[in-house]
C-alpha cells in the first residue's frame, strides 16, 4: 500500500499550534503533500516533521510555499517546473520515490479582473505542458505519477455548493475548468471524482466566514490527479473533514488516498 495525503495547511506555523502535529503523528500516509506553508525555512516550527524526510519549496515571505514529507528518502527532488516566473514562487515541488513521482502543487487563487487572475492564467498555461510531459516520461519509464494539491478550481458545478452564486468568480470560470479537463484529457485521473462520480462534493475547503463549515457549504478544490495505472489501484479514499468547527487546524481537509502496490 502507498498512502498519499494532500492538504493546504493555511500556514504551517498556525496549523502546528492548532493540531497539525497530532494529525501528522497519527496519519497512515507514506507521503504528505502540503500547500500554503507560508514560512521560510528558518521560520519552520521546531520538530514539526520529526521522523520524515522533508522537501520544501518556500515562496515569498508569508505567501504560498509547498512541501512533500515522505517516510522514504527521495532519490531525486525538483522545485518548480521550468517556468522562470514560478521557479521560486513556492508553487510546485516533486520528489521521486520507489516507483512513483509525487508532486505538490498550489495553483494561484486568482481574482477576476486583477493581476492575480493574470498570474493564475500564466501559471496554468505553463503547468499543463509540464504535467503532460511528466506523465509521458513516467509511462515510458514504468513509473506512476500523482500530483496532490490545492488546485483552486471547482471543476464542475457539483464541486461547489453555491455554484450558482459563484458563476463568474475565480475558481469556477469556464477557462479554468477547461484547463483541468485538458489535464484529464492528457491522461490523468481525478481519483476522488472517479470514486464518487455523482457528487455533490465531497468538499475539501470551507470558508471560515459565517456558517460555511456547519452547513457544509464548501468547495472541492484539493485533488489528487494520478496516472491511469496508479488510479486503477485505489483502495481507500478519505476526506478528513474535522468533526467540528473548533477542531479544525486548517480551512481545508486532508485528502488521503491509499493505492495498492
């Protein structure tokens, strides 16, 4: 069994104070992909990853940042995906483990009509060909690939509770959804949607505002996209939604998937 978990921690320092340490100590995952670490290497909490091999790609101070924790030491590490604008932005990191390449991605959130949306569009345009090439190389080398992360896109209406109210907003835009479709057309499988084809959800992010969490008014934006052979070997899927609002250590839930090997 290879178990992979992905979660946007919404600031690793804050998450460590709220319960991330306990979750990490108890997780069955062999690999954990983190997003929105929001800490430089010298700011990381002491002992937050004891017993794990850690690979960080920090972003600008207080922004972004991704990481991969693994129980086995990676044979290779890559930060970024060859696009100079995003090389040091803390948006992508990958590790090579026995038989599998695991990536952690944090797609920009965007904001319609602003530079943030332009940044998101540029990221998507650069990342798609890289993912396509990664999948092709892995297949040629008899490797599997799984990229976990916060993709900041609700691929279909059934991926967001208030889909009517969010039409025209970043995360639900037709070009963004088409971009995710293009990744799937390139051979990747949205593992959770393959397991739960009809929806709604299961959601992975709930705003801290209002009663979003209590009403399960969420978005499914945290995904694991895997190459077909690995996706065909899914044995367990767990969206680790906190039992109550007060027990949350992030506004996202870990998405934890077991793959038979």
